C-alpha cells in the first residue's frame, strides 16, 4: 500500500514595493479568506494608495493559511500581508505484510456485518440517478421498499417536504426584511473614507487654501465641430478603430492656446516660475473609487486619432482600477468635462501644482444672435479657473477666447493659426 509523506511549506504574501512618493498604503479588499485554495497569479488582495490601487497576486499554488493584515490595515512596502501553505509530497512504500496486525475474529465479524449492511443499502440505477440529479444523499431519505430500499415515491415525498421548508424559510426572511424596513427607515451608514477619497479631499483643500483662485467664463458655438463629426465620424472610426469624440478637439485647442499664453502652462515652485516647453494634459476621469486625472503626454505631437485612443485606454484603466502611478504623475494643465454628467456651468478647482484648469460643460440648444438674427445653436459654456498669483486677467481671458475661436473654426486647428 502507498502512503504520502507530506512536508508543509509556507510562502509569504508581501505588499508591493510602493513608489517613492507613497509612504504607506491601505489593505482594501481580500478576494480570498483563510482556508481557501489559491492558484499562482490569482489576485488575492487589493492594496490602495492615495493614487492607485495595486493588485497582489498569489506567488504559488496552495492554501491561504493565514491573513495577517485585514481590510483597512495600514501597510508599508514589502510588509507581510498573509501566508500561503503549500505541500511537498514524497511517496514511500510501507510493507503492509510486515507491519499489519492480523484481524481478530471480532474484527472480521464487524467487517462482515458492515459489508452486509452496505449491500442492503445499495440502490438501483434509476434511484441513484434521481439522488444525483437532486443532490440527495441516500441516508437522508427514509426508504419504504423491500429491505429498506428507496423508491421513487420516497424521493418525491422528500423533495416536496424540502421545498415546503425552503418556502417557509423564504417567507419568514421576507417578513423580517419588510419589518426591518418599516421600522428602520431613518437608518444611517458609516464607512471610512478610502485613501483615494482622502487624498482628493486634501488636494482640494490645498488648492483652495494655497492659491489665489479665480474663474472666468465664455461660451462656444459647437455647431462647426458637430457638423464635422457628423460628416467624418463614421469614416474616422472605420479608419482608426476609435470614435471621434469632443475631447480630442478640446485638447488640440488647449495646446494651441497654451503655446500663445505660456504663463498658463507654467507653475509656481517656491519663489520661482517654472515654464514648461512641453504639453502634458491631464484629463479628469470619474472612476468607481473617485475622480482621478491621468496624463496624456506630448499632446502637441499626437494626432487626433492618437489622442482619442489614449483617452479610451486611460478611461478603461480607470474604470477597471488599473491606472498606474506613472499614468497619474505630472501634467501641466487639466481639462475636466462635467458636461458628460449634464453640468451646465461650474467653477472647477485647480489641480496643484498646476496653475489652471479648463471646465467643459453640457452642449445645449440656446437662442443666440448671429449677424443680427436670433438663431438656435448648440452652445457650451467654458470655465477657466486659474491662479491669480501667476496669471493675470489679460492672459486668462485671452486664453479662453483663443480656445473659443479655435473650437468655433476647427479648420484652424489643422493649420495651427
């Protein structure tokens, strides 16, 4: 007879190495519980920093034997989160003839009785199939057939009784739920803020308290761009594999306007003004965990198709929690589009250390005066919030007018005039 001699081994689950700018992280969600089997590269736990959510996969196959850091715990780089038990098995042969003890007559008698009992409980093929279909063990049903065998009627009676018990239990649960709702309509729920939400709150307060923020407004007639998208949108999508959205027009217009007004592309560092000769644009993306601002780099060198593809990739990564620290680092200027949620007008808050942010809004048909005539046009409000310590009214208004002019005559975007 063969036996397996097992040697238990343990593998530690470690927190990923955090970026230099991130001191610690919070254990967000365990996808397994102690005692569960795990496979190599299967995601075990998510660790949340103030910028991104990091997935921690299993390094080996085994059993999650211990969770050392529960959800909500604060951890640092390479800290042990839990342990996985693996098994290293080696076969060896044991000589049963040498080590076995001859069975006594009493043992043999007991064995014979158990064997006879097993034969008495054996069922026919049809009954075994019924038991398997309904997930019933034979010893759960009282048999009324010859020698205690089960009949089809026995199984049907058992199923009817089980269904009645389940229905009664469901009714009791429903009554309890209704009662709870009726008497607990003024309930409250308290949950801790995620690290990302706390970081967002800190940065918003920082922007309000450390900048001299001011907002200026304008409006844009979106008819030319809407006509352009209607004319070429289908061909654009077939050729490039991505839809022609509004954001690529916004980014192209912003880049051209930043070239004309470099102060808006600059930032304050202590007593110095840092002028950037590149155009990395942050775009505000709403995710299940909160608002993040991934960066599209070197926008002045990208085509509209490349911009649209990058936006799609970043939006998908944000939705799936796959954005990296590199995706969120940097950016000289931010564009936020509250119009996708129906916002008609807002005053966006600067994303430090940037000096300005442009808010786009919902496109609505409104009566406007064109060449002395009142006409209905699809209009959109623009809002530029800026740090008045660095940017004066002339630059802010001029920048916004430049964006307006470029969007109302998109041909100028191609000619860069």
